[in-house]
C-alpha cells in the first residue's frame, strides 16, 4: 500500500491538506516534535484555520493567493515578512499554549495554533 | 439636468432652517458615477442614463480634480501582467481632459508590495501628469514593511500622525484620512483615536455650509464587512461630519465603483488603474479578477470631479480606460 511507505511527516501533512476548505475545523497533527505541518493561505483563508501540534513542531505557511499576506501573532510572539504569491514562511513552536494569528493586511483572516 | 426622468431619484433633505445656499445637490447614476449639483438647498441624487458628458464638460468648472486609485505597481499576475501600461493609459486620459485638473487625489495602494522600486516607478510615471499637485493617502499595500515610513517620506510630507491632513481649495474643505494602519485581528479598516480627535478639531471652525470632501483608502461605509470592506470606527468620523450640508466621501480599495447616499453624505468608490475585484459576495474571495481578453480596460478607470461655476455643482464622473477621452 502507498500509505505504508509514506513517511510519517508527509502523511501528517497530507492529512492536514486534505482538510482544506474547512478552516474552522480543528486538526490534530504531529506527535513527533520534529514534524512539519502545512497551512495553506488560499482565497483569503488560512487552511486549516486551527491546528493542534506538539511542542517543537514547525508550521509552514504557503501563500497561494495572487495578493500578499502575512502571519502575525497579536502578542508579538511571531510575525512573518510579507509573503507574496508562492512564498513560504515557517515557525517552530517551542512552548505550549494557544497562539492566535492573523494577516495584518487583511485582518479578517485569522487562524490559531494550539501547541500541547 | 437628467435627460431620462424615469431614472431620477430625488432625496429631499429639506428638514431644518439651516441656510443651504452653500450645499450641494448630488446626482448619481448607477454603475458609472455620480453628479452632484448645488441647487437651492435640496440634495438630489439622480440615477442617470446617458449624460455623463454634461458633467465632464469642464468649461463651467471653478475647481476640477481627478481621483485615481489602486495602481498596485509591482503586481504582475494574470489579472493584469502590466499595471504600468494601464497606469499610463490613466495618465494619458487625465492629460487629455479639456482643462488640466487643479490637483489629483491618489486614494492608495500606490504600490503592491511597498518596495522602493515600486514607489520609484509610480513617482516617475506620475511626473508625466499635466495637473496640479498630487495628494495621496496610503493603502494597506503601501505600509507593508516599515509602518508607512517610506510612504510618508515620499508622499506624506507635511501630514500628521500616520499621514492624515486637510486643505482648502475654492471654498471646499478636503480631508485625507488614513484607515490602513494597526489593523486589529478580525477587524476592518481603522482610523484610530488620535486621528478621530484630530478630525473633530479640524472640523470645529468650519461653517456647516462648507462643502466637505473626505478621501481615504478603505471605504468609510460598510460595503461588505465579510471581505473587510469597511472601517470599524468610521461611524465616529461620520458623526463629526453630520452637521455639514454636503459631504462627499471618496474611497478606493475595492477596485470597482459603488455609491451610496446617506443623509447629506455621498459615498463613492473608484475603479483601480490595475485590476478589478469581484462585486461583493460574488466570488469565494475578494482576490484579483481576471477578465476575458480585451475587457480589462473597461473595468479600470479614473474619477473626475468638478465644482461647476454656473450652479456650484460638484460633478463626480467615472471614466473607464477604454472609453473615449472626455471632451
């Protein structure tokens, strides 16, 4: 089976991506602290809108829109540079907590990372 | 003035004893613009059919200016791979107006990514305008990386705070507002406390008969909050403006013309010179709209505004970039 040979990390990323279109849904991912989890920025949405990861997980945001976005935590824990079309930015969550974020250019766009 | 009475909508705002000789009458025609005329104290709003050329005839104008918006220099995606070319067409349209405008308003998103070379390109191109000075307000795309420092050093000299200011010309009071800074998660455009205080103070000495033109990037009315098309604290600004008999609010940001008359306030949004965006709620997101081949210039444009001598009319007329230059 194809799934059996896909590395754990890729599998988890795939699982996350399959949920595109349900930004409000909480996704549990990455029990492995070296894991990477993908969030897609598409149609002015962060997808998935909420992800739950373990401490040490790196989250990778990719902008697939034709306009720039950014990933900003209002408490200044993290802020990406402006991401133009196709650009990626990643951040490793080293402590537990719930981290809200939004795009300061289009502040209606919000997301959340729950780190356990 | 309207040739097609069936399209005329008249809003009668006579409701108090205030001297309205200085007030404006506004005539709007769906989809393409609005025509404002001072007329015996009645604010009128006309949906007009086929007579925009009446408003654009500049011979009787005592004040004429043009609004351009959302040039997005640096954007190069499918919706418009060459935004410099369409900005140049807009400049050519302005230069072809029968009377050179007293000034030009740029209502923001001058650049796409706030890059120095993008600012340079627009600045260089706009030197080709045959018009008076250019007054700017920033869009969110102009303040991406440095809280607007580069924008203000180039285009906001003499402005206050994040770039707001006012000036008077031919008896009309113009106010440039900034509603793209320090936006809060989940929110809309924002003017902020400091700017609102300044606005209240700026208006204090003015007679209620003074015509007011307010310009800002994000609409100051709630166009479509789901897409962020509105300004959270605009209600407070509009409260300060309520006593004035004629208030015209000019915005950009949504890359299409929309207008609304609310009391004595007429709201109008301009086309972009770069790319269109979908009508509110008609697409999954407000992202750039790719048009069928040959149609792009029909949805880009400039807005030309004149205060007319004969009847003190403020005429606001949109011209798409594929239309014939105004005559």
